[in-house]
C-alpha cells in the first residue's frame, strides 16, 4: 500500500492540477465570473482533498481485504472514480447552491457537469500517477 507521504503528494497534486484546469473551463462553460467559480472550486478542492485522502485509504483497505492486493484493474479504476465522485457530489451539492444562490436542481445539474469533468480527470490522473509513482510491493503493508 502507499505511504502517508505518497498519499498526501497524490491528493495535493490531484487537487492543484484539477483546479488549474477546472476553474477557467467552468467559468467559460457556466458563464460565471472566474473569481466566483474559482472561489467555489477552491473550497471544493479543500473538501475534495480531505475526501480524497480518506477515501483512498478506505478503498485500498477494502481492496486489500477483498482481493489481497491494491493494484487496480481498469474496471476497478472505473468503480473507484465513480464512487469517489458520488461521495463528493453529496458533500459538495449544498455548497454550490448556497454560494451561487441557485436552486438545488440547478446546483445538481452544475455538479453533474463538474462530476463528469472530474470523473474523467480522476481516471486519467490516477492512471498517470500510478505509472509515474508505482504502487510499492504488495507484500509491504504501509499505510
């Protein structure tokens, strides 16, 4: 399993790169001021960073218990990304509605669009991360 230092590097890299891509793109697509969406994305990034850290620990422990290994196949990566984004959607939806002063339905539509972006981004970021920083030997159990 990954070390705490590696998990922190993973989570911070994920959020920083994602924020740099997402905020300008969302401002363009949703026609909101870059500052407004940037602020929302930054707060969401903090929430997502904390969620990312704990979610990945739980997911890896679950994989280790169920499969005896933490290396992810493509179907497991897809499941990993969907479950991550689903949990984040539940955490983030009320904040979007409040911050942008929109209905929960409009926030849900916006959140679905953001989730689609981050679902794709999550898959490719984790694929690249695992290639750049391979999972240590599965017999070494580091948390």
